[in-house]
C-alpha cells in the first residue's frame, strides 16, 4: 500500500469518519504537493470509503494538480470562508461526520474551532500525529533513493564550505558561499539554516553563524542539509583550518571514535538507548561526558527531526528501513566544539550512510 492507502486504512480500521491532515509537510508526504501556505488554509481530508480531497488557496489549485495528486482539489478565494467550503465538500461525501482524527501536535486551536462551528457534534478521538510518527518510521526504497540524492547534495555542500574558508571571510559569508553554490547547481532549498561555526563559537551547539571572521589554527564546525523532492539530508563535519591545538585534536579524536563505534553498532535489534550508550560511554570514559549534552540522534525523512529519537530511555528496537542521525558532540566553552554526523538507513544486516565526506580530521591550509 502507498502512504495514502495506509492512512485511509487506519481511518477505517479505527472507526473514524474523517481525518484532517493540516501540516504542510505531512500533506506533501501523502499528496506529492509541497507548499508553504503561510496564513492561508491548506488541508487534506481522508475518509474510510469516500474519495479524499485536497483543499488549497485558489492560487495553488493548478500547482497541486500538476504535482501528481489524482483526486479532487478544491480552492478558496481570500474573501471566502474556507471552512464553510470545506464543510460543503465533506457533506457531499459522507453524512457521518462525528468522529474526527486530527494532527493534535499541529492543528491551531482557531482552526479546531472553525471545524466545530461547521460540525457542532464533532469529537476528536483520533490523533493522526501519533499515527504519522509510526508510519514515517519506515522508509520505502523510493524514499531512500531520494534521501541518497539529498546526501550527495550535502557532500557537495561540504566541499563548497571547505573551499570557502578564509580568514578574510566571516562565518556568515561562508554560509552564503555554500548556499549560492548549491543554487547554481539547482539545489534551491536547504533543510534548515546552514551552520558554520569557527573556533570557540562551535562550543554553542545551537548557535548560528556570526559576523565574525573564520579563525585560523582552530576547528570549524559545519552542519548542513538539503531538500530533494521533499526529502531531507542532514550532516555535520568539523575540520581544522590550519593547525589545531593538541587539546582540540584530542576532542576531535574522541568524538570520531564515538561516532564510528555507533555507526558500527547500528544494526537491527539494538535499541535506541543502547545505541546512544555506545557513543556516550566512549566520550564519558575519555573524561568528556559532561560536554556531550544532547541525544545521539533523531529520525529524518520529510522533516529533519522525526521518530525515532536515539537517546537514553528509549527502548524502541531499531529495525530495517528506519532512518536516523548519529551525531555525537563535545562542546567545551572557550576551547572548541566538535560534532560529527551522518544520517543512515538500517539494512537487514547493518546500515548505510547517506553522506560520505571523509571523517578523518582534515587540516586545511590557511588562506
């Protein structure tokens, strides 16, 4: 079954009358149509037996049809009440409209109220967010191929970034070089804001590129990804720009050992917590445990952060088809920050990474 058929089966088997999918990324997952509607209403409605329909702003109706959606597309003009129109199309399909499934992690309360206005007897026992988390756990071969291509784009982006390092450029200017180079190649979207952090700035794991020049004889951290037909890549590399200090080399070596050990251990049958523990033990035993301050990894697919979460306390058994990151990090204020990350997909016997840029410490010449 395809994704839409799986959703329709879940709606029918659960006894729901209608499912309302509201998250634009999830709508793309089911329909192939990608859009950021901003304040306008974009929605997918799925029924146990009746034909589903996609609802978009009128200005996007034709684009939705061209995206490959083979069912009805309805639109609305800015001055119209979208939920009044939605209600009319739902009532054309079914008189059973009491039990709804909605994305409880996503649907704004204002739109929940708009549904209740049109369907006063509606109740909302179904959580499509939880169902989608489970459905997206396992990628199809076609999805993995799309993510492989996104991984190749990320590898290209790393090389652009490494080549752009210069003491005469700021972190932000290196980001600009990466994103401009990607666009020239036809890659128009990154999966998140590209991160370039030089020297001590990299010790802030959720920081961003600043208007400060790249530091020589220090480590520079890159964290980046691209979007390929709705599917994401996400990877991190840390390189030396000139000669790093002995302490920085030590930090890098420990982080690399942890990342490689976790990559080797990532096989069907291990739990998420056990895999996190493989990397965490190496970092802790080396004396840096307090500086590894986030989980080992996160799922990836049509979003950069999906299930499963590779972390302590998660006893989920990992299985073939799951895709997730392995990204240990060590962040010491005033010294350095190192993160090494690949996203992988589990095979029957092990795993394959989506990115292949070398992880041995590269020492790039100062320029």
